[in-house]
């Protein structure tokens, strides 16, 4: 199947927002999605964007049952390792179910890696739910290392009231 991978535009945010919800449903966490396409537009297409995004697009003749041509996305951002340097973090990689198995996911992942290499990133990191064997197998087949098993790293998060409490404990400037 023909498809192309391109940088997302502000106008793609509604489609990306739709696929974010589809991914959340697949991951059994649809109630966790609180972001709107307007926030995606604001945060991804400002002077200093918080993320970058690629979309997979198929020609009109291969559009989805619903008439959609944007059928996948990869959303990523940059972090920094004090041990290794520039790092890319892949937040989401998603392909609509009816388009899986056509190389679109591999194309998106490879394009993210290519973008990172042009920006001199030394690694690409991501998180996968422990029950998501298809994704774990997909990334492993491409050479990804599971750091949970090999190095024992845990993924830690502060949010909501706990983040608020932590911020409130910051030393005050005098």
C-alpha cells in the first residue's frame, strides 16, 4: 500500500487528536485523555514547540472506511541525558487498525529515528505498557532494548495534587 510520512501541520491536529483517543481506547485508558486539538495546535506549533509530530497519509483511493487519509502518527520530543547527550523520546506511535501490517508503523518509527539523527540525537527512548506484546515485539524486532529487564529502570511520574504539592515545596526567592 502506498503511503507517505510527512511533518504534521497545525491543520492535522484534529486528526491527530482523534487518533490519540483511539490509542487511549486501545491502551484501555480513554478516561486519561484530557488534551484537545487546540492544545496540540498551541503546544506543537508555537515559537518553541513542546513536541514534533509526523503523520502517515494514504492516497484518496486507499482512504479508511470513514473517508480518512491521515491513518497514523508519531509524536516525539527531545530530552537530554547527562550520560549520553541529546535524546529523542517517542511519546506515541499509532497506526489505525485497518492499516496495520502495511509498513506504516515501521515507516513512522524509521522517520522519527532519521529526524533524531539529523539533530545529532544519540538515542531514541519510549515506554510500552507491559501487556502490549505486539508493540514490545515490534520494537524488539527493530533492535530496541527493554531497560526494565536489562537495567531495572522504573518509569516515575508526578501529576495532579502530588505535582502541585511538590511545586509548593520549592524554595522561595527572597
